[in-house]
């Protein structure tokens, strides 16, 4: 994992086509903007996890 510090207005370019920009910060969180081609899905990790839980529910342990 690459860890960087950025200030408001600064950005990171990934693979020459995905731009991640810090828009604002407040109270320990950051608002970021992501500009990517339509063919590149941009999803929040918690949303992906929730979708996977619905599609592939975890097996429940049998109680003895």
C-alpha cells in the first residue's frame, strides 16, 4: 500500500487515467473527488462488501 500526504487541492494520478483529488478536510475525514473513465468501476469498499454478503451469504454454523 502506498501512503501519501496531500493537501486540499492536491491530487494523485493513477495509471495515467484516474485522478484522485482532495477537495476538503474536516474533523478527521477527507472529501475526495475521483475522476475515472466510465469503463473503470469506482466503488466504496463497504458497498462492495454489502453486495457480496447478499450475493454470497456466509454459511451459518450448525448449532449442536
